[in-house]
C-alpha cells in the first residue's frame, strides 16, 4: 500500500491525507469536503479527469471505519 499520512482538518475539509506518488517523489493531498462529503485530490488525474487512483486507495480506508459517509472522526 502507498504511504499515507493523516493531516489535520481545516475550515473546508476533513479527513485530509497526504499520499506519495508511486511513480515520482510528488505528494498529493486527498480531502473530504465538509459541505457535501465528496472527496477531492490534488493530483493531475483528479484535476483534469476526475479519475484518481489515490482516492481509490483512501476510499476503502474510510469505509473500513464503519461510517457510511466515510468519516474518520
């Protein structure tokens, strides 16, 4: 599994994580919007195509916590 680091929440996002790219030294931030619970990522795949392998890595971890909306609080 990729290296994942939990980050503190901020005013707009909760469940924030930093995840290292498998193909470069880049770090991406994945976060869950407080407003609607949607996930977002700072990687080019998400920004340009709304398709992100980083979110696919984090989603199961959120669901494993036992909350339908994927909250890790």
